C-alpha cells in the first residue's frame, strides 16, 4: 500500500527562507548579466574604435594616392602644353588671343558654373 499522507506543510520561516534564497540567486544572476553586458558593450566600443581608425587610415591613403595621381597628371599636362607651345609659332596677336581663350576656358571649367546656358 502506498503512503498517501500529505507532505508536511512548510513553515512561514521556511517559506521566507526559500523566497530570500531565490531572491539572492536572482540578484546574482542579474549582476552576472550586467557584468556580461558591460563587457560586451566595452568590446563593441573597442571594435567600433578600431573600425573607425582603419576607415580613417584608408580614406587618408586614398586621398594621398589621388593627390599623387593628380599632381603627376598636372605635370604631364604642363609638359605637353610646353611641348605644344614650342611647336606652334603664333604671331603676337594670335598668341594673345589663344592665351585669353585658354584662360576663359580654364576659368569656366574650374568655376563650377556653366556659362553656356
């Protein structure tokens, strides 16, 4: 025959002790979660900082390469212009007209607005 006697009821003190123990365990878990969250947040900040530094370095490298290529292209264009000037024998009036036309064209190309409208 099985024992069908009810379990001994818990005293108020035992019930309070169980509640307090559960509360302590919950608080410990909350603190553990908080510590984990702070570590994750710190790691994320470090990673974001490293990404930002890498991005800034790459942008600087692209700018430097662009400046070098632009300077090389300008030097090449100046050499070509000098070669062409030496090859063309203008009369003084033609030379002045060509210089003014080139200056006007350069001004229009670098001003940002188009005067042809």
